[in-house]
């Protein structure tokens, strides 16, 4: 049985680079203020990581942040705790 995915796996020699790895950092370095989804509520992963970082830093974090705000707060807390960078 052949599926539509089989033809993609066989004979498609194009390389699809993961935007989170590799030499092209343009996707990773985009300013959160420029994100098209930056005004949406933060993700569960962001909330969880913020909780961890804020506990380590001895700070409290607002639970109603946007994705962009959460990203900026994560960056600040990573700097303060020495994590992630």
C-alpha cells in the first residue's frame, strides 16, 4: 500500500533544515515584538519554564503574559539565573 507520504520519502532529495538548529539563526533571533502571534497567550511550555526560572530567581511572574512578554521575561530570568544562554 502506498501513501502520499511514501512518495515524499522516496525520491525527494530536498533538505528541509530545522529552523531551530543550523547556521541560519534568523528565525531564532526574531524580536518577540515582531512575532505575528506575539499577542496570543503564552504557551504551556513557556508558563512551565517561567515557573521554574522564577522560583530559582526568587521572583514572581504574572500568569497572564502574552507569548512575546513571556519570551522577554524568560530571557531576563535566564540572564539572572545563568540558565539557557
